[in-house]
C-alpha cells in the first residue's frame, strides 16, 4: 500500500526542481522517501528534453530518488 503522503510528481514540478526553484525542492523534500512516485511518461518527457549529457545525468540522479509508477490502461 502507498503511504498517505505519497504523491505522483508531475513533469512541471521536476522541471522547476531541475531549474533550481527552491519551492519545488522544499515540496519534494517534505515527501517521505517511500512516497515519491514518477510515472514512466514523466521520466520519458524529462529525458527527451535533456539538452546535454550533464542534464541527462542530473535527470537520472533525480529519477533514481523516486519510485517508478507504470501506467496501464485497457481499450
């Protein structure tokens, strides 16, 4: 089961974080370690937007701190 404080972190929050916005860092830091989730869609969006190898490394570091939420649907 997920902790009550668990959150699915959207791309815009992570972009703000990677751009150095302190509000984004503070919000994420308040989440419990086991309550940070990122969807595979968000991970793909961030990695596709990386402009340099350094940006990709920073994104991968941040992604490693959260659990991956897989997206499933049926037609």
